[in-house]
C-alpha cells in the first residue's frame, strides 16, 4: 500500500480452512500461492462449491469463481487458470500431482510425522549443526550412514516407524530447493493471468502452462479437458432420499457413499448451517437438527443443493474436502426439476 | 532455520555468485526485476546504470521506486531499494544513460563479470554485444514490450561441467564391468537358498551376473535384438523365487541399462573432438581437462570410457550389500579421478602452467560429470540480425506453434526501425494509431524482405497488437522476463545447469512462448 497507492491489502493470519465459505465468495478471483496438493484441493472445492448449473447443466456465469494457480519446484513450475464449470478444475487433473517429496522446515524441526521427516531433519538440520559448514555428499556412504543413524534416533524419539537406509537415500537425494527466479517467473505468469481475467485486456491462458529451466528453457501450454463426471466441479452428486430421512442418517450415508467416502461431514444449505462438527459452540447449536428430516430442514423443496464438508478417504489418504450434493426427495412433485432453489 | 538455506546456496555455486560483479543497463521494471533476483540470490556486487529521473509513470510499474523518489535519479532509488534487500551486496549506481556510455566509454564494461542490457534498441544491442564479446564479458539481453518481450544470452563460449540434467542414464557399467565390480558380483551367491537373502541381492549384481551367463551361451555377445532382449528379461523372471521379489522386478525394469551402448556418447564425442581440445598455453581449464580426458584417460585407464561417476541409484538391497556396492563404485571413481589428476598435471606442465593450477575439486567435479559435459556457443547479435538462419526463419513463419512468437520477434525489430525513423514507438501517442499501424506494417514487410522472406506472412492482428502495446512495460511481463533473464545470469555465473541457446520470445497473450534458433 505504501508502494502502490490505491491498492487495499488485508492480511488474514489463519488456516485457509478456518474461513467460512462466504469469505471466499466475496472475491472475484482467487489466486493460489499454496504449497500442497491438499491445500489446493481444499480451495478448489470451495470455489467450485459456489458454482451452480442451470436446468441444461450449463454453468451459471454469475456463480463462476475463477482461480489462478501456480507452483514451483527448483527450476520447474506451472501456472494455470481454472474457470470452474468451463475448464478443468484441480480435481479433474489431480493425476498431474504425484505424491510430494519436499517438506516445510518447520515440520522437520517441530512436528515430524513420517519417516521421511526424520530423515530430512537429520540431513538438513542436524548435519549442519554437527558438521557446521561441511557440505553433505549424498554419494558418500559413510555420510549417508551418519544421516541414517541420526534419523533413526529421531524416529525413536518421536516413535515414528519406517526409517530405513534405502528410504534415507531416496529422501535425501530428492530435495528440491525453491529458487528465486523460478518463483518470479511463475508468480509473474499468475499475476498476468489474473490481470487479464480482471481487465479482459487479452485472452487468458488456456489452460495449463509448464515451465522447465533445467536444460535451456522450455515452456509448454497444454489444454487439458474437463472431467465431466468430476465430483467437485460437475453439477454435483445426485442423492435420492425419502422425505423421512433424518440429517443424521444423511450424514451416515455420505460416509458409505461409494463416490464420496465423506466422514464427519458438516452440512450447509443455502449458507445456513444444518449441522457443524466444529467448533463446539456451533456443534451444540446445530445438534438438535440431527434428528429432524432433511426434507424439513431444506424447507420442503422437492430438490436442492447442499454442501458437505468433511474428511474424505482415498487410497488410505485422508484429505479435508467440500462436496456439492444434489438432493432429490422421492415422491415429491417437481422432482425432475433440478433447479437448486438457491440464489435467494 | 538459516542453515539449510546456506547449504542450498553453497550447492548452487554461491562462491561464484559472491565473486561476480554485474552491471545492469537501465533500471525500469525489467531491469529492476532481473537484478532483484540476483540480489536475493547473493550476488557479490552490482552497478546500476540509468540516466533517467523517477516520473509518475514509473510508480505504476516499478516496485523499487515510490512517491518519495519522484524527480530523483532512478538508478539511485533502485540501488537503495536493492541494498535494503541484501546488505551484503556491494551496490553502486551511475546516473548516466547506457546508450551514452556505450558510445563514449566502451572500456567501462570490461570490469564486469556480466552485463545485463535491458530495454535497448537494436542498434545499441549490436554495439554493446561487440564491446562485451571483445572484453570477454558475458552478456544477457532482456526486453519487455507490452505483452511480449525477449531474453537472449551472448557469450562466445560457455562450457558447463555441472550441467545437472534431469534424466540421465546412471553410470553403472553393467555391460562393461571393471575387475573390482566383477569380483564383488562373484562374491555374492545369487542362487542363495535363504529367501530373505535372495530378495535382497541388488539388481546391479543380478544383471552383471546374468549378462555374463547370457554371453557365455551367445558367443560372448549381450542381447541385441528385440527378441533377444525379451528373452533376457524372461530369463530374469525365471530366476525369481517368488512373486514379490522387488529386486528382480527392478532388474527387469533396469535391463535397458545393460543394453545401452558402451563407451562415449555422440554429444560427448563432439566435445572431445572439438578443435579447442588441442590445447596450448591460452587454453582454459575446461579444455585442458577435456584434453586430459580424451587424449590420455580414455585411451589408457578408461579403456574407451570416461571417468566413472561413482554414484548409484537407490535399489532394493540389504544395507550391507548396498553400502558395499556403493564403495565399489566410489573407489573406482576415486581411482579414475587420481588418474585424471595425473594427466591434467602433466598436460599443464607441458603447456607451461603450474601443474597444480587446476584444483582437485574442479578435476573431481569434471570426472563426476564427464558424461554430461556441455558447451554452449552463441553467435553475435549482429550476425543474427543481418543474416539469420533463413531456413529456420521460414520454418518458424509457417509453423503454427511458432508463428506468433516469430511474428513478435520480427515486430520487435520493426519497432526499433520505427523509433529510429519517427522518434517514438508505434502507438505511443494516442491520435496516430492508424497511421502508426500502416507505417509499422511497411517497416516489418521491408525487414522481412531484406532477410529474404515473404513479408505478407505477418497478420494484421499481430501488427495491431504491437501498436496497441505502445512500448509499455507491464510489471507482470517485466517480472516474467526478469525472472528468465536472472535465471540465465545465475547459470552463466555459477557454470551450473545449461543456459538457453537462441532467443526466447515471450508471448503473454496465450503463453505460447518459444526459443528461436536463428
Ligand atoms: Zn473438476
């Protein structure tokens, strides 16, 4: 604000999950400077949860919340533009993100959780503490042994299983540092795309830019396609219910649903909290709804959209996620009308 | 949390960066953003050359000036900002227009390791290029222009030892094992009956042993044809004693490493046969090592191979086998290094230099990376401008993937001709847009026909677009261009990673940017 007059910057120091959905809905565009697949998945689900479809399954323009995402690893990076409902969302192309290998230093120093964290602690922090100044040589078996032993000690201290010599090798050799120039390039691409979306001064990136500066310089634009069955940016998973189904039963169904596997779900309808798992105050306030029928809670409409936020488990991995669900009540008139009755 | 950062920096050729002295010409957004990344990266000293004063327009696209700087020297303000970012950097500024300095004191530039020339027009680019080439100063051009821009490196020769490519075949010598590796392999019984021991034999051992077995029944040759390779893999599978033997699965997957050709790759052969490898007292350390490697080592100890890299990939194995195997590779690499060191020393003596003038560290790094050596050479800007590679140019003009980038490239040259003729850039002043468009078109068409190409290939849309840019320097574009330029500067100074060859043309419209090799 000091450097550029007329701009208003409001910092929020909190977890992205701590903000209510409305907070994100107030912006025209969301630019992502996130460092993990989980965080991207979360914001993506939030932005897509605002998206509504008309009766012909076309996205309603006014509900589209564009996102601009970027990320770097060493000399490589990507920038992308996500127009929910029109271009693939983060979840449509989740396969682009293989499991991550780098860890924040604070995790290593304070809250190790996995064997790899213990190894990186020994390699990045302990090594310099003890050998101050001497460069670590990953090809020296004695030095690797030293890191391995320190990692084992650390793992024992924290009761973490799984540190092996071979894993030590794998983790240590895969460290990818952040590089100022790559960050500059990717952030510039993201800023430019954001500006273009806001101003309409030029067409936007369609839709995924990859950049690699290791050998010479390579940039490539790929036009990925939307997954029409995407659970996150699609029209939503259709769930048919009896009018007598209670909110509690509904929440239990989400956990067993083959496409969702959403456990401990909080449920909102048109911005109203039907049931919240946390914080305790809200949980207590909404607990009584659990025994009421969802049909009643939704104002006895034949069908409508609810948002469920919870923990989804995929391949033994837990991620917090928000899902859009199209609920239709059996035997109620107008059931074929998928208008969300929202937008009020 | 400072230690890990220092560690990474050291890996990155920090010493070279700290020793480097870089000169920046023009500190508009493109120049400022380029130098900022170098200052953050720990460059030794910078000299900012700019003769302009900060105006209101600068506040909208340059983070390194603010309202309090209005009317002051831009070089001074940017320099002060950069100093704030990193007080270890020696930051100097010269309040002078680079264009003037190029004309009046060409010798000024010889003090620098590298010059970053931003926002120069064609005529000045050619001049600074000659000055730097003569003084053996590395040069990087960067220019932002509306939604386009370019980055171009100009150095006579840039040899890279630590090229650090992403994907490179491991140096395992499976098809050419040396005696110690053979002995190690023989010391392990691959038919061991204990199932735990059986599934912890490293695949290197399995492959070397099975290759030997194959060769014995195939008159001394390794699998060559597709059928033979398949048969070899089937042979491997037949030796698995269970379904879950990861080491055998790895052996099957890694068998291509056994089938790879022995000896020296074509790329490397080209470097070893380069005329520069015929060394004399003026030869650089790099070429002395190349000569020691190809004339001496490969012919003698190497028996047709360059020094061994010495590292092995991770593989399923007992810790004991793995550590011992690592030691076998390490000690061979060490022996190769010692042999190379002797050759380097005697060659240095032959050409009248101090035999220990190339450090052990450098020779070691050379040995470790011998298979990955790269030499980049760049033609002079003037050559490229006057007589570009016509067939490439034609190809780019008609290739849909390249046509927009090459269009920008041509038009960026045309706007410089425009500026030379009319004292302003096309579209810079509102009322004259239509006239500017037709003038620019004429200039672009004549430029193309001067080069021997059909000028009608440029689209009206692109010409209009360039005029619409009105020579503006957008901050986001400047940051992108500056990011690329700074990255190339770091590669050139640290001599790590491979710098780009050709001219990078940025396309901020759909991001289909391209490297043009003209
Ligand atoms: Zn999707």
